[in-house]
C-alpha cells in the first residue's frame, strides 16, 4: 500500500460504472481517520458482495467520505471519461466540505492534502496535490476504500432501477453488457437510464 509523507492527509478517489450500458457512473473520495478494519479491503471487484457491504459500513465509521453521481444523460452529453471526472470532482467537493467542518483533519487549506486517483488520467481545479496510480485500488488503502464505496453505492442504485425497469434484469448485471442485457435491449429498446451514445444501445434504437 502507498503512503505519503509530505502531505498531512491522503484522499483516495475511485469510480464504478464506466463500462455499463445503463445507470450512472459513481465516484467516491475517502480520507481515512482509522485503519483498523475487521477484514482486508482491496479492489472491490475482488471482494464478495457480503464483504463489500461490511466494509461499506466500516469505512463510513473510520473515514470522511464524499460521493459523486453522474447520470446516463450526463454521460451522453459529455462522454464517459468527462462524466467520470465530473463524478470524481463532485465526490471530492463533498468530502472537502465535510473535512472543513470536521476535527478529523487539521489543515489550513487543501494544499495539505493529496489526491490518490485510480488510473492514469485526472483533471481537477482543486488545490490538492494529485497522484494518479494505475491499479491504485490494489496499492492504496484509501483508493480501495473509495472503490468499495463507489461500487456498493452504484449497485444499490441499480437495484432500485430494477424495480422501475424489471424487464432488463438490472439487479443481476448492474447495467453491464451481458448477453441477457443485450437481448433485453433488442426486445424492449432502451429505457430512460440507458446510455444512448453507447454502441449496443445505439444499435437497439436502430432495430
């Protein structure tokens, strides 16, 4: 796991939902206050659903957290990369507000902190230092925690959408382009939460 020495605190940032055909992209920003977790927190995709849900509760108990959500409409308007940046910045903005109103982090300004961002690209206007880390959810505990928060939050959103649009099986595949999802798109066409600029969704509109 990576750590920092010249910064007073580190903020892990990660997202969930870049690849699906439906639903939002969700980002989380996490600043840990404690690290005494009851289970090993890692890349959310390597954890079971039960482990993620347990970690989700523990992270909120041991960290300051911000969450950003960008809908399919925002993704269609800006493209998935830019919508991901928007979601990450929204999460950081929410976390920054909470840090400024908390005794957990004693800092004069954003310059005391560093953003550890999963991946190799990021754009932000915040004054934080920034370090992008490929496979960061396997190398930084704070990024791994952000991965869990983003994944659990998005999965819960898709379960709600499944009640509204039950014909697509969203609770099972969470909007990802599985064979069953593609077949449902061909049969029913896209819903209000589908990403209209994504190839399989575009194809279903032409059928």
